[in-house]
């Protein structure tokens, strides 16, 4: 997973330093790369699911 993250990070870094950043056709790719770099090497979920606070035995 870390190799994939390092690859995405390197592609993102080179993409941001190039002239292609302002190309509207590549804006979707730039957004996905930015999201992958922000989420980190273990791809943290965007939305975490709610977990119940009350245990089953405590409800009754």
C-alpha cells in the first residue's frame, strides 16, 4: 500500500509542477490524485459508519 501511495504522491508532485495543471481536461485526474494523497497510504475511508453507543444487554 505504501508503494502505491508513494507512486501517487510522486505523480501528484510532478503533475502540480508541470504546465498541465491549468488544463480543464485533466482537472478530474488532478482531483483524484489530490484525494489519494490526502487520504494517505492506507486509504482512510471518506465517511465512517455510525457505531451504536448502547450495548445490546443495556437496552432492556
